[in-house]
């Protein structure tokens, strides 16, 4: 089997020693009605604004990693960032320009999110 084939990637992912409790979750996430642009924090302060997703929304207790992607309409890229083990933030970026999205509504855009956690 060639390196990087879907089968080898999936096999290597599931062979990763995460323990018997680790779970995968994938959901279609509808953007927020109210979105404030993300403002980076100066450590130790965290970023503010953006969209947030909880582990519970993914059917998990905690999130170890979260993978974003491109919205189904091809307009935005959603980039996750960790806030805590149970809450992650989501940057919404305009795909055509690369600019972080401003204060607009995303409730007509959907993205597939994939998480691994407990």
C-alpha cells in the first residue's frame, strides 16, 4: 500500500496509542448568528471573540484535537484553536482573500468538524 493512501492514514490514526477511551466525532456545524472577529490575547490571556464549540456538542467530555475545514458553500475556512479541554474556538476566514471574517452572521454556512477526545 502506498504511503499516504486513505487506508494507511486511517490505519495509522487508529493505531495511535490513545487508550481505550478515545473516541472520534464528526458533525456538521452551522455558523453562528452573531460573530465577533477574533482578537488574539497576549499570554497568558486567551483570544476573545469568534465562534465556540463545546465537547458536549460533539458528544465528548473533552477534546484532544479538532479539525476544521472549508464550508460546504466554499466561502469560508474554519480554523479551530484550543481554549480549554472542553471548549474550542473557531476562526472564520474568508477563503477568497485569506482575511479573518468580520462581524457578520454565518448562520447560512455549514462546515464539517472532526474531533478526537474522551
